[in-house]
C-alpha cells in the first residue's frame, strides 16, 4: 500500500470513528457492524450468482427491487427508532448522547434548526390498567405528571427510565421489556415561554408495587376525564392514548 492510499484509508477510518462518536449510543451497534451497501445488496449478489447473470437491464432491475423488498421484511429495526428523526433534523450528539447545555442542571438542550429554542429532555413510564394511567404528584404541586424525569449525563433512555422510576415509585423496571410508545413535545410547564419539553415514553413491565418516594407525595390512577389536571405535554399524551383506545 503506497503512502497516498494509506493516508486515504486512515482518513476514512478517522471519519468513521468520528461518525460513531457523534451519533446516538443506541445506534453504534449498527454503525460498527453494518455496511449499508454490502448488507443491502448481498442477497442480490448471491441470487445473481445462482441465476448465472441478471439477464436484461430491465430484468435485473426488477429482480434487484423484488429481492431487496423481500429481504427488508426480515431485517431487524434500528435501535431507538425515535432518535432517527432527531439525527436527521441535525440534533447534536456527543459521546453517544444529546449534547446538553449547563442550564437546569444539564437538562436543557439547544436544538439546531429550532431557532435556538431550549428543550428539556425527559423520559417517562406509561403504565396503563383497565383504561386508566398511573400518574404522580410532587410535594407542594397541584399538577399531576406521568412518572419519569430528566436524563443525567451519560445515561441512555433506559438508564434514565429505570433510575427515575426507582427513585419516584420504589419499583424496578425490567429494561428488556421496554417498548417505545412515542415521543411528544409541548411547552414546558412552569417554565418561560419558548422552553419546551420532549417526553420520550416507554411501556415496561416491573417488579414491586408503586409507592410514593423521594419528592412524590401522591400516586393516582387517572382517566381521560382528568386531562385538565395534568401538564401540557401529558395532555398531548393523554390525547394519543385516548385516540388509540388505551385511555378511557
């Protein structure tokens, strides 16, 4: 390998390492193990060898399209699919997590492409039972919130979920059972205009009985009729659950 080729390879590897560092930690397994070109067309290449050629150009294109379409159904979905939209929107990541600002104990993020608006990054646990949703009220507050809280430095979504629910409700979330329900945005309750909150919601199984802990004073089951008693982002979540028939 000559010096120029070596330099090109080194630059390529350096760029690949940089890409891994600047993408969500949940996506790193895909970046490190998946070649988007080879993986996609491997099945096409193998079938072409079996059929000993692709035939005409039109036949080859049709065969490639149908093989890729069929293979797509067998592929595993990307980890943390809710983060894909943030990556495409230009959200800044550092060491695998959203780049945070030193406001509100590191919980506020400035999002590129949103005119410098400040956003609070929160993770929430959606626990439903017989058409009701588990909610909490903090000591000295008159508004109810879905259990969860703000991410701490270095945490993944599931790290935050398990820690916050243990702190607030004294129960153990089973991370392997967590399913992303949706990500919702609204004006942050109790904050200045322009400060919004992003609530990434999960359902998950748990061990233990939810009991008020830490700053939580009350644990309560709410219905859709209680929508006016919850924060703005929770109201949006209530609407979604009601529209999908999960909250009565």
